C-alpha cells in the first residue's frame, strides 16, 4: 500500500531541538510552575499599623517633652522640723501631674514667712504642699533638747531625722538599778562627733523634739550620761504623737 509522503510529513511530529542544544521543557513541568506570590492583606495591614503606631508614639513623646514644668525638689535630705530655705530646694523640669506639687514660680511664695518640713524629705524628691507646714516644731506643749550619742546606750544603726525613739534613763552610770522610760521623742537632727576627737566617749549628739513635761527629765538623764535611746519607727511626721512614760 502506497502512503502519501506529503501527508505523512505533515502528521509526523517535528523533530527539533532548541538552538542552545538543551532538551525542550516538558509540558508537565510548564504546567507545575507556581504563579508569582501575592502579598497577604493581613501582613500588609499589620505593617501599616506598626508604622502609624510608631509615628503616633513619637509624636506623643514629643508633646510630653514639651509639656514639662519646673517644680521644686529637695536639694538634700531634710529632717522634719527644719526651717526651709532656698538652699534646701532646687528646680527640676519634669512632666508630672501631681496637684500638690510646688512649681518653681511658687518658690517666693513658699519661702515667704516661716515654713518647716512636716515630714522627712529625701534628697531629689519632688516637694508637695503636704510635706510642709507653717507650724514651728517647738509648738505649745513641746520642747527641743540635745542628747549625747553614747555608743553603749544608742542603736547600732545610725539615727536620722524623722526617727521616733524612746528615751530611757538607765539605772546609774554603771547600769545597775532599774531603767525608766522617760518619753517618746522625734529626732530632728543628728550631729556626728569630730573624727579628730579620739578621747570622746560619744559619737555625736542628737536633737530631739519631746513633750515639754518630760524635757527636764531628759536633760537630767543626758547630763548624767544615762540617757539611752530605743529606735521605734522611722520616717515619722512632725506632728506625731509623743507619749510620756509613767
């Protein structure tokens, strides 16, 4: 049977190779090629949210910095009962919302007249109106006395302004006899002994606020070097109740 050569040539699959000499890409591989990945809308939205949130935060911080105000702060530790002067205060610029804080513009008003620390004020802390009082520490019914700090009769830990102590008269210079509780007292100030005074039997002295009814007994025990101090509480205000011993 004779086959039409022209028809056979048309139906025969062409035999050709790419000019580069490689095999033609199978149709199965062409069908499995992944289309370009599309961006996920959720990730794009999150990225946009982070950018906008960062811009808002930066703007808020800038506004916060611009809203700083100059307030008064303690330039040193201030014991209760201390008469406040300009040397005790300094200006600090902060962003604070305390309603009772004292601005630097109010300094002249605060320092006019007699103003005292009502509570212990730590150095660098902001001063508010509740920390101050116009009432002098030596009010009616109270007195200020000085007691030497005998290392045998006082706490090993150093005393500080605002400490509430019990003044005790020990039983004689040698410690024999019965001790007597004289009164509670508030530490106003502590003076350390000079380092060059090696022969001193004390480590300094302490200024105490006591009820005036017990002042004479405290001075008498102090003069006889039999006044002992017992630490009760720290950080007490100027108007703390002081109980007299029986």
